[in-house]
């Protein structure tokens, strides 16, 4: 067995000596979301293999994660030109064009619309089972105003295509369209159908958010609690606690969930622990327990002194 100190020495062997293993290490870094480490290895590998498409695709992906849309566009555009039959290249190129369009002025953004649609639709045509691009087309057609190409009918058509590939995604997409088009009864029906046929954490999350956005916090907590019992995902503890704090509901449930969230927290949970401290302070404020509320809000501010929401909340607690 290789000694650990020798293993670390091997990790630093120059690329010229390490070759393919360095590419594999870059892939490991990428999967672990250590993008800077992955980027340096991929760039070095690309110097020796300038035509390697997979390396350039990875570098385009890393640029996209960093919101460096221009760099991502340059990688994907070149890949599309080299291989017009690759659905993923078209999908990713259309996606970063869309993100770039969101960051520039509306007049300039109009010039991107045709290319975005072209590459998304090309990807869908090339791969009849490509779920992600059909979701992108649903969003594209439902969010664009009709005068510049938006169409609920076309969005529904792609949602129905999704349904043939994945019934869960089909129901979720139709629910999203109904919600966006202000048809709340239809949206709720589709989201419930998604839970019936899928039951994944994402389906419960969509219905929970829908209840929350439609001022139905009791149903939101009930749906999230049901999902927590089934899927045991720590993120749901925070979601339940947040709803409890915002709507002054089920205080003890909210407290228990937030404390569980803090105890089991990891980076993968997404929401930092200081937000859980903040929500606990809100719940104790709602209960009129000023001292405990101040303890939690001070804990949030000690972690992040410039936490604006917590600063405002502390003033409300002090006014009790």
C-alpha cells in the first residue's frame, strides 16, 4: 500500500509525468465542486491536448458555474461548430446565451432570443429523451412575452413531451406553467399528481413552495413534514422552521426542526446556519420570549455581523 505522504507527493507530480491521471484527478475535483483545482488541471491538460473536446466542455461548465458567461460561450460555441450533432453542446450553448441575455440591457438581449431558441430546439430534436432541454424550452416559451415569441401553447407541448419521458417532470412542468399563467387550481392539481407518481424530494418541494407562495402555510408545513418523514433531508428541517417563523405557526415544531437543522448541518444543505439562528430568534420573538430571542439573534450576528435582516430583527426584538 502506498504511504499517505507518498500519495500526496504523487498528486503534485507535473502533468508531463502524470498524463491521463491528472485529467482523472481534475474530473474528481469537478465532481466534488472544487472548481478552481479542476480548472487549473484542465487548463494545463488542454495545453498538451488543445483539441480535446471533453476538457473544453468541462472548462465551459466551470466558467458557467462562475457566471463567466463570455468564457463559457466561447467554449460551447466552438464545440457546437465542431460537432453539430451533440445535443448537450447545443443545450449548454443555448443556456449560457440565455444567462448572458439576462445580464445585459433589454434591447441587446433581444438579439439573443433567436439563437437561444435555435440551440434549445436543436438539442431537443437531436435527443428525444433530453429532459433538461425540454425544461429549458418550457421556461423559454412561458416567460417570453407573446410579442417576441412566447407561447403557452408551445410551453405545454414541451411539458407534454416531458411527460412521455418522465411523468413526474411532465406534471411538474405543467404545474409550473399553470402557476405562471395564474391558474392556481390547475397548478395544485398537477403538483399533487407529481407527488402521486413520483414522490421525490423535488416534487414535495414544489408543492410546499406553491402552498407557501399562495399564503397557505399550514398545508406548506404539512407537505414539508411529510417529505421529511419519507426522505430525511436536512434542508426540509430549515424549510419547516422558516415557514413556522414567518407565519407564527407550530412554534415547537419549528424550533425542533431548526435545532435539528443546526445539529446536522453540512455545506450541502445550502442555507448557512446563521439563517437558522435568525429563524429561531423570530419564533421566540413570536412567543414573546425576548431573552431567548436575543440570544439567537446575537448568535446569528456573531457569525455574520453585516447580516442586515438579523440587524433589523434585533431592533424588533429589543422593542418587545
